[in-house]
C-alpha cells in the first residue's frame, strides 16, 4: 500500500473533507465541518482579520500552526489575511509529524475550496516543506515553513531564536490520544513563542487539564465559540482576562481532578508514560472528584 492510500477522504457537514487517523484513532476535524472548524475555531476566534488589517505595509503577521495536518488552518488564515490586507507580510511556522497527511490532501483534491493562490502555496509546502514569495508589488508576500518531526523538538529552534507569534493555532489530536502535545512543559515552550504584549493562542480544547496547563504556562484563559463542535474552545493570552470570563460550570471544572495536568519533564516521554503519570497524580490529588461535578451539571 502506498503512502497516499493510507488516507480516505470523508465528507463533513460543510461539504469539505477530512481524514481519519488510524494512529491516533480520531478524525482530523469535526465531522460537522472541517473547513468551517478552521474558519470559526481558529481564524475567527483569534480575530485574525482585524489583526491583519492593523499591520502596516511590510509589517509581518506571525502565526505558529501546531499540527499542520491537511493545511486547512493555514489556508484559512492566508485567505483571510490576503482578503483584508494583501500587503501584510505573513510568516507561518508550522509543526507536523507526518508530511503524508498534507500530500494526501493535495493528491485527492481536498484543498480546492480555497483560491488558486492558496492551493499553490499548500501544494508547494506539501512537496518541499517550504513555500515563500516576496512579490515585487509588495502584495501576498509570505513564508510558510513546515517543520517536520516531533513538535516537542521542532519547536526548540523557534524558542532559541526568540521567535514570537501574533497568533498560535494549537490543534493536536485530543489529550487522551496525543498527551505529548498538551503537557505543561510543552505548552510552556509554546507560550514562549507567543508575543507577550498582544499575542493570542486559540485551540478547540476546553479540557480542564489543558486549561490548567495553559494557566501554569502563565496565560489567562477564556472560552471561544465551538466552530461546529459540541463544546467551546479556549482562547489564551498573557494579557489579564476578567476572572468571570469563564462560566461557573467551567470555573468549578478547574477545581476537580480533571484539571490535573499532563506532565513531561524531559519532553521525550511516550504517550503511555504521560497518561500513567497523570493517573497516578489524580489518585493522590486533593482536588474534588470529577464525577459529582459532571453529574450535577448534567442535571441542570
């Protein structure tokens, strides 16, 4: 079986397609709408259009795309930026472990809902891992650099270079399936790549363990719209957010054992090791059990 045939397109609710990952046992996107999720959960939640409009000619807008996958988040971002401010220079640094996901998306025509310019960028990235253009008319100048390998290691050069993003898209598979990219230690690395003055991180996850880890990384959190999912996402920033920005239900969730975060001190632990360590910590945690919280809120 060749690499491309590992992935079979499945149509989602908005007509766009996604893949199922046998490795992680999950879909890459919400079945309600793959491209809608990219637009709502990442582009709109991060207020990307307004941020792009605020950039003066030649000033770059930096995006860190954690788990590039099929490329939809980057594609939606580029399309939005060039629509509202074609003279905005775009610098996308993307982390991904499996290039064949992007190549399969291209090979099977899954990016055709985007403009020809965006499709060309995605095709080049899938082929060579880097796409760049400095247009002579100063429009649509960009760099998209796909860093292949374990994201825990691939992010290190960005941290060391003090590279900081205006926006971070945090989009790994779910914490139980891919805990390596949801640990306190990894999210601390991610936070170091976020502009401390105005940067914003957005993710589909509202898991208490993830929100607790983001707070331990020094970030303030609030909820975002679901983007087609049944639960809200999370927005995080270094700027203070009103304490009551989370609902009472969400605040109480952070006081339960569900909020015990994932840990990976060496940034090299296996998923099984991370999960086992968290289960051990949950058993000895002084936080409230999660089951009564869940039962109480399900009745309301």
